């Protein structure tokens, strides 16, 4: 088998993986990023907004790599702006086609070796260390050896292959449903915004006191109108969607959420479809779900064209490149982030990233749990949530972090995933530079936090 040697190998090129690879390479580690698909960026490429980068009060809680990506995107005219749906959160909207270019630019510019079309298939282990990951692609099998491995596969594939423990799935319902994001172009803003301003009862707005700030639903609908962007959350149990679901004109859903992706194309990204699976890591189940999901896309697009002002001449313009997976495996780390950590906006001396998204658990059919972080603030994600117990030279970042189910429902969004990725990649490089065996747990937390701060990460304050 061919062998290649690196300091750091990152498995998975989604939001966490790109940030991890960039951070490791920038801090001097020879880094390889392995991605099973044909493109890097993961869910960042579907058009959904970046949640978890701004808290509900509008303060940035994530910096560093995310800023570099948005800067590139802005230079190419693909950064829309920070927006508020006046429901629970503030978020960042951008053009995903332009972000594809920005991501590739930033990742390649810092010298990461990117290996697309390549699946991490097995590991070679010695004691509590992974010595190499066996990857498979059209060349056959290759052994990538490294001092440190970062699992950003979303599904904790590497940790599982390395024998790490996974947290049990609680018995409060199946994993969050899988979805197919899609985009529609040619949407006329003015009639759409007038429609929502005139029907506040159709919307989910003011679900946290911070966002509501004493305003009525009508005033919040007016604020959406005044913002001038198609930033709209139609609620599944409201008087507009519920009867349509009842009549069978629309699939059963908690929401039709639309967010802008391009003013030039008059385009919005739509989050609404859902299929509940008992285990979204199973390819057979995911493959079968695709059929229902594309049916829902078709039905929803037609529903919008017939019933929502502004969509009369709109057309489907993009489909996510894959079925979107919200929730699968979570590792058992040195620390398990808890619901109370999130809800209470807890700060910690060993925090290496921040989260601020509400506890957001999509359920089957029309259900969705949404619990805001206290006072619209942020909480700290400690380094221990990124270090799997029992593996000395592996870190994780992204949605497979060590967190209970509720905390995962918050930390899984892309702002936090990128912040975790930056933390894991920086830690890996510091460990490689610091000692022969690259002991990550021997890197001082103050040193790690210092380097992260110097490189733009937000670690302090933000309520
Ligand atoms: C439908 C949907 C809507 C969402 N809405 C939002 C939103 O509006 N805003 C927001 O911020 N977040 C949203 N989220 C959550 C967020 O997008 C994800 O939780 C986040 O992107 C996860 O990032 P990640 O890097 O951990 O994993 P992923 O983005 O899943 O990336 C993992 C990558 O690893 C690769 N990979 C997996 N296994 C292997 C392997 N064995 N070998 C090689 N490569 C591998 C995959 O191909 C993939 O590219 C949504 C998620 C979904 C599914």
C-alpha cells in the first residue's frame, strides 16, 4: 500500500474540516484534508445561512477562519450581510456559489493538501494512538500516516474506527430528520415582504425576549419588511401552512424558512423538507429518503408559486448536492457539553470556541424544539468536548462533538463548527510543534487560547 506522511490529517471537508485544516496548516503543520465528495465546504454550499456566528444580541461570537472566508466572499460580491429573522437568532447570508470559490481559495492558499473523492476507510492503531488512516479512492488504498488526526466527518467515522465510545442516543425521539435544501430564483422581494408584513400570524417571530424586545408580532413583521431581505420563517402550525398540510398540498413540516442567497438572481434558499430516519448513517436509508425529499421539493416549489406573492414567476434554481444530515454520532469526550451549559450561557477557563444558537431540535412532522440561550448570549465549548476519551492523538470538530443531545442541538450549526475546527486544528499544530509525540493534552490551555485569540477567534465575553 502507498504511504504518505503528514503532521496532521483531517477527515471530512465540511465547515469544521476546512477550518481545522486551515488552522493546522497556518500554524506550521503539514496538513492533508480528506473529503469523500467532489467539493469542499459541506453544508456551507447549500445556501443556508451561517448560524451561531452572531448571538441574538447581534454580537459576533466567532472569528478567525470564518472571517477570512467572508472577506473573500465579500470581495467577489457574494457576501449578503448579517440578518435578523426577528424570531430567535441573527445570522450571516451569502451566495453559496461564490463561497465555493472562497473556500477553495482560502484552503489551497495556506498550503493544505486536499484529497477529494477519497473515503477514510480504516485505521492502523497502536495502543491508544492512531498511526495512520487507510483511505480508498480510484487509486486503490493509501495509508496516510500522521502525528495527529482530526475527525470532522460529521459521523465520527474515524473515532468509531479507532474504537472510541459514542454517547447513547437518548430515548426522546428519533434523530433529527434529514432534509434536502433547495433554492428558487426570480423571487420578487416587494410583494413577498408586503405579504408577510400583512400576515404576522403566518410567521414565527419574537420567540426570545431578546429578539422581541417588547414588540408585538405586527411590529416584528414590519421589522422584517423594513430589513428588505427575504428572511422569513413561515410556521408549520400557523394558519397559512397548517391547512395546506391538512389538505395534502404540502408535506408535513414545522417550517418553510427562506433566506437570501443572491440579489442578482433574486434567489432564496428554502429549508422545509424532512424525512425521519432511525439511523442516518445508513446509506440504504439515505438513498431511499432521496425519493421522498425530491418529491417534497417539487410539491413545496409548486405550493409557493401558487400561493405566495412574489413566487409567481420563480423557478427552482438549485438543489443541495446531497441529503442533509443533522444528527448522527456524538463522541464521549473528556467533557460532555450539557443542555445547562448552553441554556445558562456558561463561560469557562478552558473554552476554545463559542456557541450561541438556540437548542434547535427538528422533529418528525410539524415539531421543532427551540429553546433560546439565556439573555441572547453565548456559551463556551471547552477543549474537552473535542478530545475523545481513549484516543491520545485524535481530536474532533463539528457536529460529532461530545455533547448531550440538547447541547448538540445548539452547537451543531456552522458558526460553531468552524470555531471548533479552528480550535482543533490549532491545537494539533501546537502539539506537533511542541513535542516529539505530539501530545495534545500536554499543550497548555492558556497557550492554545492565546494563539486562537491572536488569530481572530472570539473567546472572551459576549454576554
Ligand atoms: C438540512 C439542514 C439544515 C441546516 N440548517 C443550518 C443553518 O441554516 N445554519 C447553520 O449554521 N447550520 C445548519 N445546519 C447544521 C449544519 O449545516 C451542520 O451541522 C454542519 O454543517 C456540520 O458540519 P461538519 O463539518 O461537522 O459536518 P459536515 O458538513 O456533515 O461535513 C462532513 C464532511 O465529511 C465528509 N466525510 C464524512 N465521512 C467521511 C469519510 N469517512 N471519509 C472522508 N470524508 C468523509 C463528508 O462528505 C462531508 O463533506 C443544517 C443542517 C442540515 C442537514
